[in-house]
C-alpha cells in the first residue's frame, strides 16, 4: 500500500466548509492508496463545477476539460494506454445534464472507466439552480414554483441500459464509498457510482440528515440478476438502497478491437517509410 | 487533347462503380484526369452525375462541355443535351435518329446475364466509342469486385457485350502506364496525409462531404493497429480526440460546417489547454444544413474566429488533392510543435474530386512529435512552464516517473492549477500569444505567385480555387497581362508577398467560392489591402477555368 499522503488530499480548496466533496476526496485518496496506485498511474478526466475541480485538490494526472464533456476525452486514454487507471469525476449537472448524450453512449461502449458522480441534486457553482436529479419540490431563483421536470434516477437509467457496473453510495458512509471505488476498479468496464453528497450552501432539502435517514445498505441482493436490479433501482423514496445494484461482465471498448491486443498506442513508433505502401494503393 | 465524359443517372444506378472503373482504366492508359461528383443528398433517385476530364496534359479541375455522355436514364439525355460539345456523343437507351445519339440496349443485355450490372454495359461501350481496348478495363473490373468474386464473370461478359454493340467514334490512344503518377480524391488525401503523419486516433461523426476521410482511415485501422471511433456527436468527436492527444497519441477529427460549429468550444479548449489537434473541415455551403453535397468556401471567417476570446490557432487550406496530403502531414507536425489546434479547410470540390497527381514524395516528410525528453525534467513537472518562445515542454500522463501531467480549461498557473489573479492571467495570455508570433515568423507559407513580373491584374485565391485559377489565368494570358496568387496558410495571415504586390500598379482580383468575399475581408482587416475586384460564386458548384475567364471579362475588364 502506498502512503496516502502522496496524493496530497489535504490541499486548500475552493469548496465551502462542510461540503460533501471533502469526505469524497478522503475516501478516494484512501481507496487509491489501498489499491497501491501511484499518482502517475491514475488519470482523472473532469468537466466543470465544484466537483470537477478535484484534480486540483488531489495529486493524479488530470484533464480538467469542458462542462459536460468529462467522458469523451477519457476514451482516448483507454485507447492510448490500457494500464492507466482512468477516473471520470464530475457533478450531477455535468454528468447527467450537459453531458447526457455522452453517458448514454459510453454505457454502450463500456470503456474500462470509473465514473464518480458527485450527486448533490443541485447546481452549486452557479449558485443553486435545479439539476437533473433535483426533487420536484425544490424552489430556486429559477425554479420559483418547483422544478418543471421529473427527477432523473441515474441508477435506474444506468441499470435499464445494462451498464456493466452500477452502484450508489453516500459520503455519509466513507467506508462504504471506499469499498464501492475499490469494487469499481476491480470491475472491467464502465463503472458508474452515483454518490449522494449534500450541498451545504444551496440545497436545504437533501441534507446529511435527509440522506442518512433514507439510505440503507443492500443485503442479499444479487447484482448479476437484472430483474432484481431493476426492482432495487426503482426504490427512491423513504428508503434508498446503496451498494452495487447491477454488475455484468461483458466486452469492454478495447475488447471489441482485438487487433490492438494489449498494446499502448501511445508507444506506437511509426516512421513515414513504414507507411509507404499506403501511397502505392493509389497508383 | 482534352476529353470530357459525363456519367449521369439517378442515385442507386451504380454511377460510382462506372466512375471508379473508368478512372482507374484511364489512368492506366497514361491519361491525366480530374473527376468531380455532382450528387444530391439522397440515397435513391434524383439526378446525379460525375464528370471525368481526361487529357494528355496535366489537368487542374473540371471543364465545361461534354464530349461523351453516358446517360444511364432517359432524363439525363434531356438535362445534359445543351452542354454537349460539337462532335459530342450521347450513349443512352433512347432510340433516336439524331447524329449525336448512340443507342445501346443495356437493360436488355444485362437482363440475360445480371440485371444489376447494367452500368458495366455502358463502360464496355464507352471504351469502344473512344477507341480504347478493354484489357485495362477488365483488370479494373476484377479489382473492383475482388470482394464479390461471384459477379466478376457477369461483369466481364457485359463489358464485352457493351464493347461489341457499338462502333468506334474517337481515336484515343493508349499512352502507356506511368509509374510516377497516382489518382486520389481529396478526402482520402487528407486521410493519407494524417496516416503518414502517424495518426493513431481519429474520431468523427458522419457528415457530408467529410465522411470520405472517416471511411478511408477506418478502412486502415486494423491493418495499422490504430483506432477510428464514430462519436455520438461532434462535441464528443473533438473532446475524444483531445483526450487522446493529451494521452500522447496523434489525434484528429473531421467534419463539415455544422459539425465544426458544434466543435467550437472544443477548439477553444485545445487553445487554452495547449493540446495539439488537427481538425479537417470539408466545407459545404451553409448555414445550418445548407447544401449538404455541394461545395463552397464559406467557413473561412468562422474558422478564424471559431471560439470566444483569443488563443493561438492555425487555419490552412490545401490547394488540391496532392497538396492535401502534404498539408495534412504538415498540420500534424505544426499542431505538435506549437501545441495548438490546426484547422484544415478543405471543401467538397477537392474532397469528392479525384485527380492525377505525381506520386507522393516522402523524402522530406518527417514525423516531429516535439515531446519532452524525460531526462530533462527536473523536480515537479510544469505543463505550462514559462519559456522564451511560449512553448512549454510537453509530456503525456505516465511518461514521467514520479510526476503527473495536469491540464486545465480554466485559466491556470504553470502547474495547471486554477488561478483568478490578473497577473498570472496576463502572463499566460502573453505566453500563448508568443507561440502565435513564433508560428508567424518561422512556419508560415507565403502565397505562391505565378505570372509576369509586372502584371496588370493579379487573381488572388485560397485553397481549392488554385486549380481553376491556374487554368483561368492560362486562358486569360492570351489577352491580358495577368498573374495569380495562391494561398495555403490563412491564419495567421502571411502578409509579406501581399504587401509587396499591393505596392505595385497591379489590380487585385479576389476569386472566392462564397458570397461575402471573406478572404478579401480578412486581408483588409489584417493589412488594409483590399480587392479592386471580387469574382464570387456561391451556387454550391466549383469554378472552372473557363468560368473565371468569362467572369473576368464580364466583371473586371468590362
């Protein structure tokens, strides 16, 4: 196990005191240390938002790109270097709103990626508007009479799509979250972890208490049983399950390109002279 | 000698097969050729045609007038009749006693052998009419259907039947195969330039007329061990490619105008994160959906101003299919050298058009990655280290032991961490601006001038109008003292040659495939130099040399 201090997860942040991002960061650093990964062996792709600032507050390789676009660039690393651990991290707005189309298609691609969604059911950085997962009764400066759309249940969506690994966790239970991250890393393929976390500044409904009262750990659930998983995924009310909801071994994005073998394309060493046969084909 | 063949019919009749076989065969008979496609945005029906111009001299673009029309449906006879040259011939299934009409019962012949191969009857008949033997055509049939062997015999039989059914009318000779030439379309040429440049990752969403690049590189992915991925949209295309570039691979995307609009934010991301990326924009007329299968040069000012605020960016345009190979290769090297986005402005005219060109010479082509030497990195790696020329040593994740590589779309410090202070912002803007200055000083191609030393007129064009300009100037030269200027690099704008020529008495005539004289506006805003005349065309069709000649007489030398 590497020393967890190597990730410098105590850096100063732009997060509010008491923000759910703090325990999430700690759980992530602990999990990385336990998985014995050095900072240069992990690459994090993020979008924009308070959650998406994570690569500045923990030491790993990082691509802090555009709002909603954290998933597409991560595929490139899967092609370039199969040994790299790839983490995509962003909030609910970035992952499910602006980036909605990408999550849909990356579930289909099934790249070997861990996707951590900081789901606080609100937009934090833009100061408190509704997100795709906001509860209907949330009132904001924009949603003055409540939200005009039903909330997305990302777990139900992902299980419905048969994403190869779907889990839910909560920052209220750091040990559980750490375990989910480790399980996601073990899984070969796209692993979505929807993580409940409070936004202490703007979300006065979905507080620590709100989550703690509702979440319960799944027991005796077979995540390989899709019908059972669909049933569990629909639970979102007085009781909300956390744990691995669905898991299926299936070909990953790279598995579908057997000609790549286990080569890292970043190490592809090619000279123009090796490629001259391409020219001859036009003669 | 110049001979113009038009193959016309509806979508789904196999025009492309006819064109592919004729093109290959003419080339092997030693002719120079230029072929263009005029097709509608549909899969079946409509009116489509392809034009193949062949000559014993180099050809730069399409020509007006038809010598031989292969009318695969009756409608095509009426549509193209008025374009026929004197002594031209129409081969069709229309029975007529007119001199120019040659009848062939193609469907009848095909019915007995293979009803799907009507088009091959036309190919056989065309060779007889032109006076060429069918041995090379037979080879072309075998190659074309190599993956569908069962139909080779049917096609060979129909080729022969077509050949025997008509009389020879022209006397084209076999000039002998020339080993130093090749035939390539502009989309494959962009793909070839990229592959020669070590492209490892191409991501794109299909969009006419850029899809040819995607098809060509995808066809090579298994053989080369690279990845070509169809993205869910163009926003994903560019972000995927940027992620691949950050990961250390040569990455590229391609699209047309509407897709480029979706990519705009991503181009800015490449700019501020200093991530190399090549973007091919195969222009078609717009805005929005516009004319999906036609040509234009309307994206210039959009490409130059593609995203909010300022960042180093290069925009260049290939002049023809040959140039497209070299320019794409060059774009990949320059993107890596300056860690910038480079937009290649191709268009449907060269993208879908095929041309005979000299075999690509690789002797001067060298892949230059400009990656950091890990031995030179001391202490904590700074992705955005301040340097004299603004270029920071670039590493990819996993390349450096005990070091990470971070980049950020927020304004950042040397380590890529988010900053908001004005001082660092100023320094970073200055750093990125320096790269643009260095690019302008060291790597820009000045436009190429051809013509007399003291011309009365200079035709000015950029990108794909180069071919028509060369032919137009040749025709004009009999009556006028005229030169022409061809631009490759558009942004940053090379200004030396322009300023030199503007100081003479020559009148500048800007020739562009758009309605708003976009290059004239760009030149004016950068140099104060403006066009004396504009010859503009925005009907979705390319210029021909003849048209430039005619328009010059009508609009310039009245």
